[in-house]
């Protein structure tokens, strides 16, 4: 049978106060109860821990050896309680964050900086990926949270971080490149470069609906799965495309971004519905605060 933490606290108090009376006052208990508990502890250990004489209460040689060990056990118990409390607040733990290339430059830097400042003991790993593996990774638990674009699928919870203009991306020198704003219908006669339809069906259904609303079906001459690839094709004059304004951070030359009237696209955090991880929700709160205080589309 081993002593419990309560008995160790009683022992340490008596040792530090060198007095049952003062120790009892410190522990807000009766001196008789304290004396009984120390007697029980000594019987359990089979040793005498204290000597009492006219000068007060002092440790025996065995008691003096036991004191640092008791203090160490109590300190470790306090550390364990503190770890549990910090874990419950989401201050410690580990998370994997997935993100799309279009969010990398403008969203990831300010968010990671804020997390390091606010949650320095939270271990965060990040992984860039495309939309289909991102969603699959959330469902299969490879990713805890993701920065992504809607529409997604049922079973995920989302929180919008920022909404930004959708732009027509034109090659430099294009007749419409000098405009301050365009409508999608004005691009009906253009050749288009878009992502593969297989990349994420919900996105392409939304694209189809917007093109139908503008009154045309795009003449898609080439497809590329990466934003950088699409920008390169536009810069080469292969065709035009449409992207969120923040994608302009991925290529500074050869292309021009012109806002499309009335069109905006949000960036969202997405995570599995029902995920109650304190670390996840601490991250969500920090990122939401950063988004509220910063123009993330101009950050990075």
C-alpha cells in the first residue's frame, strides 16, 4: 500500500513548519486529525518520520530523506494536473492543417505567426494539397482542419475566414486588361484554361452554373490542375481563366487580374463535424480572431 497525495501534503507541511500546530493551521484542519494522519503514514511506511521534543517537531534521518521525494511526487502531480488543464483549454496537443495552394501565400504566414504567439506549445504541421485529397484527408483523419474553398460536401463543419473578389485573369496586353471591372459575359468569346473537371465536381458544378447565368459555355482549350499552371498558360496567351484575387501573389508578371462584377469567393476553415478536440477549437478561435483583425488577402 502506498501513501496518497493528501498524506504526502500533510507530511511536507509538518516538515516545513516544524510544528503540528502551524501545519494544521496552514492546512485548515485540526491538529488531532493531522497527527492521526501522520501516524497512519508512519505505520504504512514502517518508519518514524518525526521526532518531537521540547524544541518542537523535527525530521528523523529517514524523514529527511523522504522529504525531497515527497516534494517531487507532489510537484509531478501538480504538473500532471496542469497538463490536463492546458490540454482541456487546447493549449497543447498536435494538429495537422491542410491548405490549398491558392491560400498559401496570403493566409498561412499570418495564421502560423499568430498560432506560435498564442499557442506556442501546440504542435502544428501543415501540408499543401489539392481539393479532393484535402476533403478525403479530413474524413479519414489525416488532417484535423483545412483552409479551403466551397462548395464542399456534407459531414464537414466550416467557418468563413475571408471573402475576396473573383477576377478574370488575362494575359498582359489583352484588350480588356486595362478595365477596372468586367462581367463574366464579356468573356464569352475567349478561349479558357480551367482545372480538370475530375479535380472536384462540386466546384465545376458551381462554375457551370455561373457560366450558364452569364449566357455561354466556355471554350476550354486546355486544363491544368494547379493554379500556377493556369497562370502560366494565361501568361503564355493560351487562354483566360478566373481565380480569387489572392492568387495574384503566385505570379506577378505576364498576367493581369481584373475583378468580375459582383463575384466573390470565400476561404473557409473546414473540419469534421462533431470533432470536439480542445486544440482544434483553440486553433479555430485564434484563426477567426486573426481573420477579423487582418485583411488576410493582403497579408503574407
